[in-house]
């Protein structure tokens, strides 16, 4: 009988958590705080919130604070219009916000940075979330909610955060048929067939999750690129996603197939020094920016694993990257040019090939070209040597690529 009783208890404990938690909400679970003393303390300090300003991002902030505060504190919270609200969120230039800030604090807040602090005035205490731009204000909002989630003491908070990296980006290895590279990560989140008319709720949840940890960009398509994504039919779909992501501070990038002028442009060459090719990319970039005014730019895999590139025409990686960079520069766009290149015909060891190829080109890339380097010299192996290009291109912006899905570690 004791054995049966124990078995039953184990069964109940094992099943209930599985049915209650799917993991879908990630770290944005705003469950009610269970510590009564802490809960009462927060309720005594946060009575109302006011988001000052009007933009799509301000609307997102209002929704997030309503959702977060209502969930964590266990009672409804809706936006107020009272400047004396116990929680104020607004840009640092707003008069009702600026009066709480010193000149030194204003100077310290950088682009996409934020300040979260407790302030006192005329014996009233309140909390302030401020930034110089809406994206920073959104990041500060998520930080404030994190303080509540992690049961922090709010009495004397003074948090200043400025990003150290400008482009904080996810590269999706997703194809237009909704498969993902090598098939080990399930179907793509992007349902190209239903876009642009149907916007899945998951797209919004994806944007929230990214913004909550400060990611500000996404590459929608696989580095083994399909030129079709640059055609009007697909640019309409990309525009729908870009419009949805914009209030969350997220820019959209696309992978560009180097041979696109041939495949969708009707040219007989993709030589980066050919005048017709240069004109084709200039016109294509102008077209993209008509759809997406804040388009981030291109990610390019060239002359690696069978992908076309400038070396098909006896041109260097710099000449190929610079041609695209010149087309993007008037709009503020960038080219992320992958350094993961190797060929079975190349006599150098594979771990050395990227160094051999790119090190001599240091200083020859345009200022809006970033060379994207993997963490290690091979291909996201469980263990591999540090990439030899790090520190070897001091005149070139270099960005590191990490992998956050399973490939060589079992794939499941």
C-alpha cells in the first residue's frame, strides 16, 4: 500500500508541471508574485503608470507594462495620463521627464540606451524609465519588469545601460519553402504562403522576445540564398514583417544571392565591376527601400560551398562586397559579408582558408561592410580553435557569429 501511495504521488508531481508550462512564453512569464510581503511592498510603491509620448513603440510599451504589471502584481493596471503617476516612462526630452534628470545623466544616455531610476520630489517617490529614443525606452521597460520578476529592491534603483554593439542580430537559416537548413530545426516561423495578408501572433511574440533582450535586427532568409526573395512578390511579404517589427526596434535584413542579376534580372553576368550589374543592384536597392524605408541591408555568402560570388569573375571579396555596399550607402544600409569560405581545391588547411582569403584585404572594404566571422575556424563544432581572423583585420569591422540551434550536437 505504501508503494502504491508513493507511486501515485510521484505521478502527480511529474504530470502537473508539464501540463501547466509549455515554455512558449520564454522569460516573459508575468506570473503573480507569490511572496506576500514583497507583493504588498510593490503594490505600495507602484499605483499607476503613465507612458508619455505617441508612437507605435509607445503603444507597445503601454501594452507591455499593462500585461507585466497586471500579471506580476495580480490586479489590473491600465495606462494613466497623470504626470504624477508612480511610474513614468518617456523620452528624456519630454518636459515632465526632463525635470527629474541632471545634465550629466542626460549626457550618459546613449543611442538605444536607457535609465531606470527611483526619484523623489516634494516627499513623493516614483520610478522613472527614460531614453533618448523609443527603442531605448522599450528596452528600459523590459528591464524594469525584469526587476519585478527577479524580486529586486526598488527603493534606490539607478540603472544606466548603453549597448556596446550596434547591430544585435539573428540570422535565420530559413528557406522560402519553410524548411530550415538541413532540416534539424523544424519548419520556419515565416509562413511565406500566407504573407503579407495573414500575420501570425507568433511574429509579435518573436518581436517581443527579441526586444526584451535588446536584439534589434533579423535576417529572415538562409545564407544559401534564393534570389526570389528580392522580387516584388516577396518584398511585399518582407514589408509586412518589417512593418510589424518596427515598433519593437527591429530592422529587417535579407540574404542576397550574388547571381541575382542573372537569375531575376535578365543579365548574362554578375561581375561586380560590370556597369550593368552595378546599375541593377543600385535600382534593386532603391526598390527595396521604397517598400522598407529602414531596411538594414544584405547578408552575403559568396564563393563558399558552391554559392556564386565575385571570384567567379576573378574579382576579390572586397570588390564584390563594395559593389553592394555602394548601392546601400545612400540609405544607411550595410553589407555583412561572410568570411566562412572554403574550397576542396584550395591547398591550404580548411581552418586557415578564411585567414588566407581575407587578411590581405584588410583596409580595402567600404566603411559599411562588416566581415562576419564564426567563433571557430571550422563550422560550429563542439570544440574547435579560436578563429584566426579575430584581431587580424584591425582596419575592418568584424562581427562574430554564434549558433543557437543544434547542429553538430545531435540535431534534435
